[in-house]
């Protein structure tokens, strides 16, 4: 269809305007339409504009004045339409009213098992430009190579992108984000990183939580190293968090180190606990970075034994001996918790040494208590 066949023409066509701007638009009908200016009216996003904002500029031309425009209600633009008296649509124009983008900020990246790289960022001005704004993640090797553009967006949220393969190790990357809309372009600061410094891995698998004999205040936690750790050389440290069944508050144990087992002490008897473990690869190939924690493993549940006092059981011989041992264990682990808090295999070794010392101490007291004349 040729332009001459259009029943009307709106000017300006699809303008881009800054918030707070004013605009005068005109609608001119063609002679073939047999319409006049007084046969026309305007709507904006389906709402009829008041006749007081109209001005007749000629027999076939009607203008409308818009003042102090707000940001576009939809990112595809606001629809300004010229109608005939019977409601028919004669012509339309999109008004793009908004703000230019601000530079993106807070770029952070991580690499899952050194096989990909995902980055996320925050838009400037909370991302509200009232216009459709494109974000493009770009990257290149620091000392050579061309600019590359990330292709897989929204993989870790609305402002994120994933580079799935062909990553170089031992060479720093330059990474930045460009924001663009109809009103301009803004570029973030450049972030420099080495893939080896931002490695994370899968959560530890095979997490098992079990009782420690009849000890009512302890649970043993065991897990396996993430399989990917076997594919490349680096150190790993672990962290545990646990909570009681009827609580949403997690307690975190930070000093697990690189071992794959841990004993939780000071727990409540007869209580169900949920336990999770996560992994942090660090010191990769001499890197000094702190590493990035994995996600937490799925919760694993176990319960501590019920207190014998609560159960009401009675064993006059073995029970007395077990109660004494349990009391000493409580004293010992209470001391460990106070003076050497954390999860460490040293706790059991230290307990054995403490028991030897305790026996020697008892013998010494017994000898002192004897009467020399007998």
C-alpha cells in the first residue's frame, strides 16, 4: 500500500522524549477520506484526550498538546492514536518517553568447575529507564584478542549472562557491560579477573548424619568431595550449617577445614537436626583469592538420642558407669567447645589424652589419701 493511500498521517512519527518534555502532535487526513478536522479526536493508550488540548490548524489538520510527559507505561512505547468521529483508527504514533541508561555496576563472576563463566550485574538507577534497555556483556583477553559478546542471558537472574566454553586459563580477562536504549549508551567500569580466582564447584555429595553411639548431645557428619575436584588440583575447605527441626535459624560451623567429616557437639537430646554442607575451592595453582562457596547441599536429617533421664530407664550397675562416662564426656566436650570451638578430629585424640591424664590424677589422689602407718 502506498503512503498516499493512508487515511491520515501523524507527525512526529514515533518520537523519543525525555521525561518531563512537552509535545505537539498533528493529524492530517487525506482528501480522499472526506473527513475534516472537526471529525477527529485523539487517544493516548486507549484513553480519550480532552478537547481542550486540541487545536485546529486547517480544514484537515488537528493538533494535540501534551505537557510534562511521564515515563512510558510500557517499554514498547505509548500509543498516540488519531480517530475518526465513529471511533475508527486513522493513524498512530508511538511515544517513547524515558531516560537514558546509567552505567551498570557491581559486576561479579564465577566459574563452575572451570568449565564456564557466569557474570551478573546491577543496572544503574535501579534499571528504571521506562524504555526497553538492552544489556550486553562483553569480554576479551587482557593483552590480546578481540572483543567477544556473551550470548546466553538471564541464566542467573534478569541481569546475568553465561559464557559456556572456550575459556583461557592463566590469562586475565577484561569484562564489562554496555547498556543501551533509544536515548543513549552507558558502559560499566572494566572488571579484570582470572578464571582460576573465581572457581566454584558443586555442593558436596553423599552427606550422611548419624548418632555417636548413645551420646545424646552429638551427631557425626560425613560427606564426599565434589567429583569435579578430582579433575584439577586445588585445595578445598568446607562449611557446615545445622538447625533444629522446628526452627528456621541455621547455626554455621566455619572451621571445618579440608576434612570430610565433623562431629557436632552441644546439641539437644532427642531432637531432629537438619544439616547442610558446602565447599569452597581455594588456593588454586597458587591463587591468593578467597574462593567462592558452592551452593548448600540438600538438607540431611538425623536425631540425637533421648536422655536416659527422660526415658526413665534404670541400670543400677552399667547405668552408673555409663552415667559417669557420659558426665565426663559432657565436661570434656564442654571444655573443647569453650576453649577450642569447632569441628576437628583433634577433639577425639585430645579426649583420649585427657582420659589418660584423668586416670593418673585419680591414682595420685588415691595414694595421697592412704594412711602411711597402715
